[in-house]
């Protein structure tokens, strides 16, 4: 068999990677398509039935506002709107959970808000947000009523203008003047719409004070002005507090008190003293998402999706505390509710449903109270006065008619959206003209095909509404008769909203199939190259090595290694396994190394019988070293497994990190400092093992100590989870970045040129590296010795610098797991280097790769977006940078897998040269191929297999209930 050359190996590897990248891109393009939307904006046609044809005419804003009020037949209840967004505020902080009020500490932190709820002057909703629970798509949902695409989580870091129909565009079209203070995301979404604005960056999460003071400093000025119609306030501080310290941060109660004072200021200045003025203002307090216990968000857990919608007006709207707090809705329901309350068309792509209770409360249905401003003018004034003067019960009829009219407008808007999504939808076969005054006439149960069901529900609501109007005119109506059309409308709206929400992203199967096919091709290429490489090694072993030193057949640990990959692939088809993947990696990795421990124990008796005394002592010495290394590895793995509970469903269970957090920040800082000290000491010891000039060793050790000591300084002075960044801390961190970068590049470039000088003085050590059974000429020996020492030092630098970077960026509680990960990798490499050629190289590389995967979950990561550490991505940055913060976020999130891949450099230098089986006339290409072939190809192949398998799972599960909440985040 002709051996595979280094050039062809490199060419095919690059080709396989390119094919895989193309396949992933094509698959993502099909699986995460841009959400289809209706073009244009809603206009006067929104107030007519879907089959009514009307030509949109250009109308000036003042006339358009009057036209909308006339066509809607619902006089606006309020004239101005204050939208206060408290970023990251969980609804349960204000409204409680499961029918229970918030804890006493939370109620004491927001006393004025709680008093409004108790007095019935505020009505709160648990407004469920759709994943991904990050700011930009949640703001889109609130103002447009549309479900965003899953990839909005990526666009959240580079917000573009919102082109879809939305509330702000509708308000702007009728001449509203809008002001925005706070998160600059609003300015990016709606450029040019705000008359005045003062934006702040939302991504610099270390700032919890100034980011809110920038909003409040201009609040009093804006509240005293009367030239705006919409005032948006977006406070970011509470979300930043969560990212830094979690829900239970010591900064959380003061931040809640600050938000309560802002709400009190707005209510007392602009809501309460409105009875004497002509313009009435509605205050709506919302949150874009909630947060997990550790303060992160992005996933689909209750804690992350439990957002707040709090409506506050000038009078009493709720009868008791329960009716003011125990309400639920969807976040997209805010858009149609506000549109109907303020008399503008519902946005064209809205999938939300009118929040009936708040609409009826704010229009006075429950208590029979109508704000005077809502009927002070317009075509409804005479009708209202006539009804008041003749029969008070007519007030209820009039207001019920408004409620039904609002539901009717909502149903027309959703039906138009259904017609766009279902081109074959036609309700002409359903005759709605033949209704009689008998309510049951013409009403039927709905079923069958999806289009028939929607037509049936839609026609039923029309018939019952028409019947209600007939009975109202005939005065034959009971007081409960208006409930039937309301229920019919709710049935249609709920069914249409759910179907449209699930259909927000259609997945073209052809693109998905092409992507999967490309990734399968990449897997085949990589597998083929590994097969030929291993075959070549096996053939040369037969020629040059004795049977004792040569690996023969398949062993249990090798079969188990392949079984690990197979088991992980199979587990991907279970949503529960995806949520709790950490248990799989912890168990399988520990089991694999226990099998190696078993092999060591079994090897002692066999070697004792067949060997001489000197050989026995040497073999026993190696065996003891291997046992100690495996013992360190297994103990470290057990501590890592208990450090973070991890996953999704069992995060509430106790673990080491929770115990340390309860002990206090001083204990965590002490552990953080001691871990950094141990890391520096370990690196200095590793450098001292090189058999080079002592002066050179001291210089390298001194160079390695400088960034380590700077990191320790940062830990002692600035690594405090409750403090904001200072200019001194930022400067120190940037200095560490620069030093680490220069040293990493410098060592990589300089060492290959300097190494020949050291080699000439260390020729006597060649016999240590090369056994007598391997025939290699002096030139190749010189080359290999130089490569080994050079690669060893570069590998140490990579591991040490990467760990220092993690000490700087990771949460302080993760400092010890980083050191344990390093110890695991070093112990594993020590075991394999002592073992000589007893293991195949592909197995050794795969075992190290598995350690990296298990360590990924040992750091508290999971397959949800909520465990991504956003706070660390801004360490050393004085302002937001999408590129730099994205790089830092990648470094934090993939700390363990990258550490395992970087360890391959040191692994190459520690590998027994007899395994490489290099002939005397071998060239540099052959040496490189034998040294780095498996360390490069095996991780690529394993990644390719897992990625390809998961894309196939996604293809099969594309219509699964948990496709967006569980499968897509992974």
C-alpha cells in the first residue's frame, strides 16, 4: 500500500474542513431561515373585513389619526403612553409565583409598586416570552407582536433597523412625538423616529450604576414637558446586576428600590394628577425577559421566560390583590392590546391576542367607569350621552360592544395573516348571511383540515357577533348573552395565534438534506485518512518493532472509546439527554479511565513472571507512576463533577459552588488567589524539567512569572463580583492581554530558530529519547530532539497562558475547576507517555478529547443559552465592541475543549518516539505526518461525527415540541 504523503494528508484535511463548513452553513440556512413576513404596514384597511377591498391613500398624520378613530369605533382610552422597560426583571419579583405573593424582602424593596397592586390601581401579568430570551428579539415582539427567529440571539449583538410593521411606526404615522432614554437598542431598531433621545450601551454589563443614572437624570425634565406622546425608558442596571451576581446579589434589593422610586416619581407626577388636565397618560412597566438563579438568560426555562407586564392608570381597575397579580398572557399580546387602546391599526405580522381583562379594565367595563377624556369629543359623545340619560344598563352594552369590536379587529388582522400563510384558505363556502335571532342557528363544531377549522372558527365568531348585535337592537338580550361571541372570538384567536407562532419558521427539507450530505462527505474523508494513517503505522510496526512493544488486536478500552461516541450520538435523540448531557460525559469519561486503571492492576502479575529482577523493578516503577497519574485524574474528575450541578432540571440541588457562595466572597477570593499561585508554581516546575542551560531556564521562568503575578494582582485588587470596572482595573487587564499575546506569538516564532543552539549541547541525552530497538540516523535524531524540546515548551506556554486567561475571565468560583482540568490533562499525558507504545495513538488523543468535553460541563456550562457568561466578555473593555466581546465570550464558553486541543501540542512532545516508527531516510514531511497526524485528525473526526449526527437529529426532530427550547440551543 502506497503511504499517504504529508502534502496529501494536509490537502484532504483542509478540503474536509471546508466541505464541513459549507455543509453547516447550508444546514443553518435551512434550519434557521429568515422569518417570512408580510410587507408593508397596516392602514385603514385594518378596520374593514378581510374581503373588503380598500385602496390606501396618502393621508396627513392629523387626518389619519381622526380617520383611525372613526373607523375603529373604539375611542382611545388614553392620550399618552409611558413605556418603562426594566431589563431582566422577573415577573415573580413583583407579582409572586404560583398564586403566592413575592417574598417579604422583595415586597419591601418595591413598596410603592406593591401598594398600587393592593389598591387595584395596577394590573400585572406574567407575560411569557418566547426563546431566545435576549433583549432585541423581545423588544421586537412587544412592539410588533411577531415571533422572532432563533438566530435573533446572534443579531442581538449587532442590531439592525426593524423593517416590519410595528407600534412605533404606527404612532409616528399619526403624528406622535416620541422620546427615548436608555438602551441604545431602540435607536438601532427605530432610527429617526425619536424627537429626543439619550442612549446607553446595553452590553457593558459591569456598569450597574451609571447606566441607569443616565436615564433618570433627564426623566424629571421630560415628565414636566407636554410635547411628547410616547416616552420610552429602558433601564439596564437590574439585568447587569443579575449578570454579575445573580438573582440573590447584594445589589439586587437596592436596584429594585431604585426602580420603585422611578415608578413612584412617574405615577405621582404624570398619572395621578390627571383629573384636571385634558391628556391622560397610561404607564406600562414591562421586562424583556427574566433571569436564572445565576443571573443569565437566553433559554426557555420559566425563570427566563417569566417577564412582566404591569399596567398603571389613574383610577382603580382591580377589585383585589389576586385579580391584580394572578394574570397570564404572552409577550406578543402587548402589541395588539396597546394598538387597540390607542386607536391605531394592529401591526401586520402580529400573532398576539388582545389581553381582554386589561382592555376591559382600562376602558371601564368592570367598574362602569369611563374616563371623561375618552368621550369628550368625536362621534361617540352623543350616543354615550343618550345611553347615560335613558338607561344605565346601556352603558354596559355600549362598553361590551367596544370589547367585541376590539376582538373583531384582532380576528380580522390574524385572518389576513392566515390567508398569507395558507394560500388555499377560502371561507366563501361558509355562508354567514343566513343567521337568525336564534343564537344556535348556523353554529357548528369545528374540525377537519387546518384551513377548514380556521374558517369554521372565524365564521362562528362572526355569526355570534352578528346575533349579539341583532339582540341588542331588538332589546331581547340577556345580560350573559355577550359571553358567547367573546368565547367564540377567543377560540379563533387562540387557535390562530398558536398555529402562526409555531409556523414562524418553515424549514426547507432540501437545504437541510444538502447540508447533512456535505457533512457526511466530510466525515467519510476524515475517517478514510485516519484509516490509512493507522494502517501505515501498523505495517511499519510489524517490520520494525518486536511483538512485545507492538500493539496487537483490539482491547476493551479501545472498544469502549468507540462505544462512547456511539452512545453520545444515540443520546442526542432524547431531549432529556440533551438537557442533562453532562451526566453522560462525566460517567463515560470516568469509566474509560477506570478501565485503564484496571489494565494497570492486571499488568503487574504477568510482568513479574516473565521478566528479570531489574526489568520487574523498572516496570513496577512505571506502573506505580501510571497508577498515581490515574488516581489524580479520577479524583479531579470526581471533584469537577460535584463542583456544579449543571444541566437544566436539577440545578437547584446542592453542589460545591453553592456551598462556597454561601460561605462568602472572601472564601471564594482566597481560593481564587491560591489557585492562581498553584498554577504559577506548576508552570515553573514544568519548565524546570527541560534539560537545557540553567540560565535559559531561569529567563523563561521569569518571563512566565510576569503575567501570572499581574493576574494575582488583579484578583486581589479588582476581582470582586459586586464592584464595577475602574480605569485602573481596565488598564491592568489590557496589559495582561498584551503581554500574553506577545509572549504567545514570540515563543512560537523564536523557539524554532533558537532551539538548534541548545541541541548541540545536549546530544548525550539522545539515548534517553530513543530506544536501541529503533534505528534512526543522527540527522533525524537531532531534528526530533529539537522538535520535542521546542514543542514541549510551546505546549507549556499554550496551556499556562490559556489557564491564566481563564483565571482572569471566568467567574471566581470557576478558578479551581480550571486548575483541576489542567491537572487531569497533565496526568493523562503523563500516563500515556510512561506507557510507551501500549496504546494506539488515536485512542490516546480521543481520551484527551473526552476529558475536554467532560470539563466543559464541569465548569457549569450546559446546552442552554442561559449559562453563557456575558459578564466576563467585557473584562478589560471600557466600551462595547461586538468583535472583542464576542472573542472573549468564545474563550470563556469553550475554555475546556480548547484547553484539551491546546494540550495536544505538549502531548506530541511527550509521546514515545518509538511509536512514530521513522525510517532512516525519512524526510521532514514524513516526520511531521507521524507526529501530528493523529492529534490533528482525531479531534476533527470526532467533532465531525458529533456535529453530523446532531444535524441528522435536528432534521428528524424539526417539528418536535422542544426543537427551539432544547435542540436548537445545543
